[in-house]
C-alpha cells in the first residue's frame, strides 16, 4: 500500500513552476526524505500533500484515495509539521500543546507522551515559547504532530534550527517511530547526512523536478560527474541509451549519464542520429547543494 502517491503533480505560481510533473511514491511503514536546496519545491510539495494548496495539474493520493475522495477522514490519519508552524509566544510549550489537544479532542496524557518523545524537559515545557530557540520550536512542533498518534508523519524541515545534539535526538525519535511503531514518515531536508540513518529512500528535488529516487546508499554509490539529459520521445531515448556503452539511470523524464561534460558530444550524436530530439544536456558534479557532500553544480536551462 502506498501512503503517498503523486501523479504528474505540478504547481505554478504565475510563471514560476514550483513543482513539475512529479511522480513520487512512499510505501506504508517507510521513511522517505525529500532532499533539495532552498527553492527546490519541497515546501510546495508538502503543502499539496497536506491539502493546504491545490495542484495546478495532477493529483495526490493518500492510502490510494485522492484528497477529494477521502477528504478530512484521510487527514485525520496524518500528523503534520508544516513550515513556520504558529505558536502562542506568551504561553508555555505545554500550554500550546494542551490547546491543540483540546481542539483535537485528545487527552492530557497525550501531551505528556508527545513532550517526552521529542525530549522536551518539564522545565522547557514550562517556559513561554517566545523564549524558545528555533530548534526548541521545531521540537515542540514535532510534538504537536504526534499528539494524535498518527499513522503518517509529514514533516517540513524537522531539523531546521537544531544543533548537532538536537538533530541526533530527533533522528532517534523518528527512527523509533518508524521501526518500533510502524509509522510512515515523509520529511524534507537540505542535507543527506541528516536523514540517511533514518530513512529507507530519498528523492532529490531541484526547481520542482525529481532528479533521483532511491536509497541513500544508491545515491552515495552514484558515480559523478553526470550528464543530465532531457530529450524526447522518452521511449526512444531509453532504447538508444540502453543499446549504448554508457552507464546511466533514469528519473521520471530525465536521464543521467555517467561521465559529465566529456560525454556531451557523444550523447548528443547518439540521440540525434537515433531520431531523438535533444532538449538540453547539462553537466553535473553532483545532485545536492554544498553541505551534503553531493553538490549540485548544474546550470539552468532556458524557460525554467
């Protein structure tokens, strides 16, 4: 069973295409991280998954049903930590959670459980959230997401603002929720090292496009540099690359050929002579921004 599945999911803001034809799958009981630099489309994707904004094109399914079909019933099974979660700064962390528990018809014992799960001490929970660091606010937001004991957690940047100790604590919490309680997890991050010990699969977004989907180990084993290939028709391109001596992998409508810039001429000749239309060829040293050890160095194409 897929807890999240998107079908040609797209979202535009005016002329800006924040998410482009995204086909993504998260299995039940799986931890999946969506990685990418600022502006990659991660937050827009999460907002569509949570039904906070509608897609321009395509659709989102949760447990095999669209939000239109399942509506609020589906979302009751989801715990969310959206970007910029609002808190009452004059109230304590515990009081903030108690209000949410009341509104959601939860018990006060759920508040205590959620606070323990994110390692917020009684002293910290008794302080006004206006005095909280950014990291403490993220942990309190995660506690709020856990109040309803959800089947699926959707977290936008759960490690943002945390120091190394805080990152480790949240990693342990999330790993336990997936491993021991069988929860499904979908989160966003900029850094591979923050998530690779917690998740089973990662997807890399850049300018709203899915560049890679696989295990962290597969991403680490990917040999760089790469040549990003966008060409059509897709079936023809796949046939030509498969029959060649090039090592490559496919992600959606994109192909990545090992060798980077030195393969530009050869790949271009192969595709053109084989009857394919080449839209662009972009050499890449990696797929993620600096800080993840897999840096994105690709240029920007026209019309993006």
